[in-house]
């Protein structure tokens, strides 16, 4: 426990607080992890939507007579 006490004395007010990515950017590491998680999830939703849209336009649409070129 000596190391913990020394670290606490050395850091003072900053002890136990999350560090930011860059000193001039007020974004913490946890916030960046959350951003990556949400943006990855959004990308997968977008890919799924694109696949469904492609199936509708390419497979279902012509079968129903949509987008017919004369």
C-alpha cells in the first residue's frame, strides 16, 4: 500500500480521475471507447440496411414490376 499512498500524494487532485487522450482535448479514454462502440454498431446497422435495400431493389422489385425499364 505504500506505492498507492505515494502515487496519491504525487498526483494530488488528479488522483482517481480519468486521463484525457491529449492534454488540449477534453475527451477521456472511456468516451473514445464508447464512440468506437457506437460507431461500429451504427456501421453494422448501415450494412444491414444496405443489404435489405439491395434485396428489395434487385430481387423483389422486378418481381413486382417496380423500376421497369421499357
